[in-house]
């Protein structure tokens, strides 16, 4: 099978997130070109994609290095997402359809029931990410969607130790505010929700789940579109 830039990037994403390439590790084009049987140019293109995702840093005349990922970076990313998701819920007030709001309510309930039944961390994190991804999708704002994609890979598999009932109530109230067409209230609620997550990270109440064989490595997998690729 011919290796494409996208496939190489996916494999390297998985390797970095799995810890095969630790923070500060220098990635070399010749070695990776041999590994994948491709040109140096294709490896460089993959490095550029990884840099756009925040996974590596390309330093002029020095090389390409794996970037560290700590609580400080998570907080930076969530602080940006707070602003983006605030816009998403405001746009949902104008554009989300009733059946889509029903879908969000069902997702919130599904996550709560999953957690209450003692579901695993992978499933819980995936359901939470799906709820927020649907919020973005239902905003029907392509630019917003692209902005949220930028560092999506970095918060994938980050599990927060929060009360499942509290998360459910946050999600439910956000959807209810959107349904009532109350953009100011929806924004207040989503900002409070994200800030609570940031506080959990500050207190160390989080865990980076290792990638496993069932984990998709596509950085866009949780930012969902309709089957034809549109919002």
C-alpha cells in the first residue's frame, strides 16, 4: 500500500501520543523516509501538518522536535476553546434544528447513564467529546469548525475526574438555553462548564489516557460532518 502524507501523519500522531517519541525528541527526515519508503519531501509535509496540530516544532537549522504536553498547554487550549464554544452555542441558537437539540440531549443522557453504570474512561471521554463536537457541527460555521480542529488531537484522550451528575446538568442546561433561544445564557453556561474543566486540570484531577488499538488516530474524527462532508 502506497504511503500518503495523511497516512504518515496519522501514524506519527499515534506514535507521539502513545509516547513512542517523547517530548524533546528530534525527528529526522532521512530515518522516517526510510521507515515509510517515501521521499524526504513527503516527510517534511507530514512534519508541517504535525506542527499545525501542535505536536511538533520545526526549528530553522535545528530540525523537528516533539512538543511537550503538560497541564499548562491543556489550560491554554481549553481557554481558547472556551471562546470558540461560546460562539458555537450562540450560533446554535440561530441555526440548530429541533431534532439536533434532541440529539444533544440524548448524548448528554447517554454519557450520564454510561458513567453511572461504571463505564470505562475511554467510552466516557469519547461521549463527552462527541457532545462538544456536535455542538460545533450544529453551529454550521465552517471557520469555527476549522478553528476547533486545530488542537483537537491534543485534548483527545484527556479524561477529567468530575462528578458525572454535574457534567450532565451542565450539558442539559446548555441545550435547554439553546432551545429557548437564549444566547447570553447559553454562552454563560458553556463558559462556566469549560472553566470548571480548567479548574479540574489545575488541581490535577485529570488523566491522559494512552492510545489503544481501538483508538482512531484521525485528528478530525470527533469534529463530525454529515456524510457528504458538509456541516
